[in-house]
């Protein structure tokens, strides 16, 4: 019986080696684009002196192994987290609210504009769903875009603040990414117009 198993394993090894190199490579699972290491012990010293914000999800430095350039924003919709790549294998992680079912999306864009206390004009698609919404709202503490907004390419979507901290970590928006105001101000001050934004759905 042992001899039979030995012959079987030897045959399997020979078949694998006989495969073309491309086929052997295809069998390997793809490497992740980024790996997050968020052990509190691994990042303890990185987070000394880092304010955690006032939201339900603490802002913190985490290990983030990737090939993304520092200053890149990576939105992980499934995790409901946003990462600002710092370099040196680290990123700042923020909690976010994401699009509800039917409104999630993915892609690569750039930050094309930044605004403090932005005004809000709901797009026609949103007004068709919610005719009760105001046609325009000046910026301020009651505005749903919160304290800051970063506009993503030619899309209708933004990374913006919120006056509803309980929605952070939830899937409730129409496709925008919302943050508590403390966090969006922190991110706004660190991000340049032109920064790459990678949205993973």
C-alpha cells in the first residue's frame, strides 16, 4: 500500500513538472494588491500621538504592504474602510459609510477638486428617487456633505463629511463615501488635488 501511494505522488509530481510554465503559474492564486496588518501591537508606536477622531471607527496607522505610491487613496467598500497610503509599508485607515445595495461601484479616479463646507445640489437622478430633497443647500453644519468634500473625477461621487456619525461603517449612501467630520478634515489636509483614488467594490 505504501508503495502504491509513493508511486501515485511521484506520478503527480512528474505531471506538474511536465506542465508548461504558464500553466503552472496560472495555478498559483493571485497575489493581493495590498496586505493590511492591523495588529494593535504591530502598530502601537505608529499610533502614539495619532488622534483617533470622534467617529465610531477609530482612525489609526496600520501596516499596508502595496505597490501604491504614497498619497494614494484606497477605498475598500467591503471593509467599509478608506486607506491613505503613507509609504514605508503603512497607511492611515479611516472608517467610512459606503453605497447601499445597487449603488456600490469600483474603479480608478483622481481627486479633481476639494471644497471646505461645500454646498449641495442633489443630482437629477437623486431627485427622481427623493423629490422631497431640497434643490440646493448652502454649506454648513446641517449640510449632508459635512465639513469637507473631495470630488472624484467626472463622477457624481465624493468623499465627504457627514453630520450622521452613526452611518459610518454602514452601507447607506447613493454611492459617495462619507466620513465623520473630524476624519474628513484630517484626510482633506493630507490629500492633494490629482491624488489617485482606487475604489475596490
